[in-house]
């Protein structure tokens, strides 16, 4: 009773003295040093303390171990094992004994009159450089003989294989994927087309995984175009934010309409292309594979129909979302440094993804690899195997890589939550503007990476653990897809689905827990419990809000990703040097390149759309705390547009 009386007295005294009662509520029973800024005191934020320090120590230790694993993979692995070709003897070009200085795989002319008529695709050789004409020659495979030795007393014997070679004239070739010599189409167009069709599988069976690995390897020569697509997507993201601030409702409906028209038109185009028909005055962006074109066309038509249904039956949710996102945009533009955060986080994530993916290839290359001399075109396929210890290393690396990426994501959510919370509780000046700090994201970044690193790492670890298990079960289901164990496949598929649902729940809980940590400086578990309480109190409002924001974000995802995809496809098909086979920047598979560019554009869109989602959730969370502290009535600091929206 005395404690309750003292708390009420303090709150009343604070109100009469025009002191924010949230500051008193959060500071009571706290003997810690108060290192808060004036804006944090005004926002009622608790004094900072180290939360979940054990988790912070474990994360740093895991990071050190991850670095050692990365370095060990660089020392023991060889990434060339993944994409370099094998010659007829099974030696890996540029790596195997006797071919260390011959990194390129070359297919000799099997029949050569005035020009090469056919290639000996079943007996490739390794060369030091790709031939540029018929004035040079190479020792090409002719035949081989196997001699069996006399058996010893135990019955064991030795077989000796002799490979016979002959001199054959070269022909004009071009370097592909940094490891292969393919016929120059400007000189040997029919030969080059036949060879390419055989590799891609349109004229026979081939190893698709190896082909796409070769395509990924060749993307390094077109990095500047991918960078241009990423910059275009970044500009589109900022343009989207600006237009949302001006007219969120109009932009949302316009973007949905454009996406609907683009999806339906694209679907019709690709379906017509799959039937061998074209449209005059329209650039050729089809894949020239009727099956792929038909699948793309049907998917685009279904997406278009989905957008039509969305506009027709979810317009009230779209209006609600537009109003809430507009309030979030007000916070973003009142704190200009927040507009920099999507670009900062995007750079961090893209660099981290590139470095981590490169390291995983080195870890995977530590296994045993051998040539798989089957198929029409040999030298491309390989058999690989890993020990249980190497499998363990790959799983640990995957878990560590996902953990690092999730920490970057969680840190971004904390930065946005802190900045928006400071803005929400900032008082209005005489001109109607809020009194806010200049660059709150740097203060938030410092707090998140020091005081709250343990809490952020703990939340990120939960997500990364579930994602790693989901990848493992997905791999098991895929391995048993065709001729494997059906029961194992069904069990793995069910586990994958359950983990996906669990991951979505954890992400939503973490997102709100980071908001509570930014305000109260609680540990992760305490913040998660408080977040659950707030969610239970505001479940109806949160459901409408998240559904509406999802619609606005969907328009942004579709617009930015779609424009990045089409821009890459048009550039690869119609702009030199990307459509010039003689150029080093030639793009062999425009559709695959466009998919990669679309994925990059989606990552960019993700950075920009997440800021809407996190800012809107933070505004709602602050609104709930504000009503609770002020006995059901929001304080005068609350944004008027948000109060009007939520009360209605």
C-alpha cells in the first residue's frame, strides 16, 4: 500500500511539475548512473544498462570461431574445384597434376576439313589459353588402351591405361565463365549454337546445377551492370518513400494498377512467345525456351489476377495502411538521418552476403571431387562427397552466416525503433514541429552494438537456428524428391512448413521486443514478455495495421523488383556489349541474369519496405505505452494523424 501510494504521489507530483510521468515510472527503483540524453529523458527511456551480457560474450566468441573456420577453408579448400572443367583423363584444369598451368577446358574439332564440322565433346583437354584461330594446334585425344597385369598370389592385379593423342588444328574460340573455351559464333555460328544448346539442355540432357554455377561464375564480368541495377532500385526506393509521403493512397493504387497491367501484359507476351509468336515494335525479352516462357507467362497472369482481387476486395485495408504509412513517413522526414539507414543497411547486407557466400563456396570446396565422365558434353560434371566432419563444418558455417545476417537485420530494427520512439515522444514547438535530435541513428547504432548487443544476438540466434533447420529439412525433402524415400520426404516437408510458421512468429515477436528494449532497456526475455502483453492489448489494431502496411509494402516490392528485372532483361537482350558475343561482358543467358538482378532489386526493396513496417509497429507500440501511462488518453506528444486513425 505504501509503495502504491508513493508511486501515485510521484506521478501526480510529476504532472503538476510538468515532468513527463513516463520518466518517473521508468526511473523508479533504479540506482544506475543516468547517462541519458535530454531527448531520451523526454521520451521516458530508461537509463542504459548491458542487457544479456552472456549472450554478447557468446556471440563474440562464435564470431571469432567463425573467422578461424573461414581462414581454414581458404587454406585447405580450392574454389576452382567447383567450376573448372575436367579433361579426358579426369584431371582438373588448372589444379590437377600436369595441368597446373592450363586452366581452360577446350573441345577439339572431331572433324576438320576447311572448317570444324563437329566437336569431340566427350574428350576435352586442358589448355593454357583459349585458341583464337586455326594457325595453332593442340594434342587432342585419339584413343586409349588398357593393359591388365599379371595377378599375384592373392589375385590382385594392376591395370595400366595409355592415352593416345594426335595433333589437331585449333579454331576460333571465346573464353566463358573464366574456365571454358567455346566456339566463336561470329565465325562458327552453327557450331556455337549446337554446342550451347547441348550444354543448356535444349538438345539433350545436361547437368543443370553445374550450368547455373557456370552462369554465376560469369556474372563477375558483368558486375557493373548489376551495380547499376542495384543503384536504380535504390533510387526507386527513395522515390517510393517520397511519393508515399506526398500521397500514400494515390501511390498505392497507382502502383497496384501498374503492377497489374505489367503482370497481365507480361503474361500474355510470354505465352505468345512460347507459341512462337512475337509482337511488332516490342523488344525481344523472351528466353527462347518455349517451356520456360509458358511457365513465366502463366505465373505473371496469376500475379495479375491476384492484384485485381486485392484492389477489389481489400480497399478499406489499403486506405488504413496508407494513412498509417503516411504517419510513419512524417517521422522519417522529420528525422532525415533515418532516410540514410536503408542505404547504410543495404550496403552492410550486400557486402556481408557477398563475403559469406564466397566463404561458403570455399568451405564446400574442401570435400572430395572427381570427374563424372557421362553425358553428351563431358568435362563439366563432377561427383562430390564430404565426410561427416565436413558436413558439420558446413552446417556450422551456415548457422554462423545466417546469425551474422540476422544480427545486421535486428540491429537495423533497433535503430529504427529507437529513432521513431524519440520522435513520437518529442514535444511540439510553437511552429508545430517536433524537437528532435539531429542524427539519432548514430546514437541508436552505438547503443545497439554495445549495451544491447547480447539481446540483439539472442533474438537473431533464435531466427538463425530455425532458418538453418528449415534449410536442412528442405535439402532432405529435395534429395528424396524423385527416387528417394517418400515417407522421409513427407516428414521433411511437414517439418519445413512448421518451421516456416514458427520463424514468422519469432520474427514478429523479435520485432516488437526490440522496440521495448529501445525504450525500457530490458533484457530480451523481459522485453519479449512485455511485447506479448502489448500485442494482446492491441491485437485488433495490430492485425489491421500489419495487414494494411503489408499491402503498401507489396506495392513497393512489386514495383522495385519488377522494374529491376525488366531493366536487366532489356539491357541483356538489346544493349551492347551485353548482347555482343565477342564482348567480355556478353550475357549468355539473359533470363537467368534478369532473375539474379531481380533478386538484388528485391533485397534493395526489402531494406526500404522494412523501414515502413518497423516504423509503423513502433508508432503503435509507443501509442499503447502512451495510453497505458496516461490512463487511456494519449499524451499531447502523440502524432494527431495517428491518434485519429487508431481511435477510429
